[in-house]
């Protein structure tokens, strides 16, 4: 009986250790996210998330809008949405798409609508905008509702 109790206590200790580590990691991640973008001393603009990678020209916002409308009309799921809206695998576009996908995981049509509205707003201001500007606007516009 003492062997069984010892095994149970060891298993319980492992589970508690895992829970503590996950808790610490999530708090650390939240703190890092809350601190905002890095800044160079004396510079007023934030550093880009991926400085080392040079990115080819991004998809124009007008093309993004037509793709969004086709995807929404076809009841696309997230795997098709992600591959169609980021065909070049741009890491910043991928990050923003993931931020939009998170709260709309089970309702992709809502995520598409958020992006479509942001696209229309950005195009009204700047007809030469690209997908990155649209996705940043989409993330900003959903913040009050998903946080």
C-alpha cells in the first residue's frame, strides 16, 4: 500500500510542477506583450518585429479585399484563409492573421468580415495600401471586443 501511495505522491508532485511552470510562463509572456514594441534610445518609432528578413512586395489591399470577399462567399475555413491571404509566407502577415484567427477560431466568417471592414477603411484612406496595413487595422479594430 505504501508503494501505491508513494507513486501517487510522485505523480501529484509532477502535475503540480507542470502547473506552476505553465503559470509562470504565461505570466512572463503577458508581461512581455504588455511592455510594447522595442525602441532604440532616441528613436520615436518602434522596431519592426522581424528586422532581419527582407520581405518582397506585399499583396495590395485591393487584391486582399477581392480575396476576402471570395473566401467569405465560399464559407472558407481557416486553413484556406491563411494560405490564400499569405501565399508568400510573410512572418508579420502570419502573426497578424493568427491574432485575428484566435478569437474567431470557430467562426471564420466573422474574422473575414473584420478584415474586410478594415480593408474598406484603409482603401478609403490610401488606395495604395498593402495587406500589412489592413491586417494591423483589423487587429486594432477588434481589440475592444476580444480583450
